């Protein structure tokens, strides 16, 4: 049961990762999404920070699923 919980968290984070990647794509592909007052580079950096955080959590959870006896 514990392993299933960790696997569920992995799937949740993979979904978050996919959403963040899609948002980055929208910002990069469409100038219409960004109002004139928005700092483009800062917004992209915020998304990259979120993506890095999710990536690190995914690495740890996948390690736990694969290597820790639960």
C-alpha cells in the first residue's frame, strides 16, 4: 500500500510537470498570452523554477519506489 501511495504521488507530479511544460510552451509560442506589463523573462524563470522543483521531487520519489522496501 505504501508503494502505491508513492506511485500515485509520482503520477501527480508528472501531471504537474506536463502542465508547467505546456505553460512554458504557451508563453514562448504566443505573444498574445503575455500582457505588455509582464516581464517575459521573469515569468519564464518562474516556470523553470517550478519545473526544477517538480523534477527533483520526481527523482526522489522514483528512487524511493525503486529502492526502498516498503
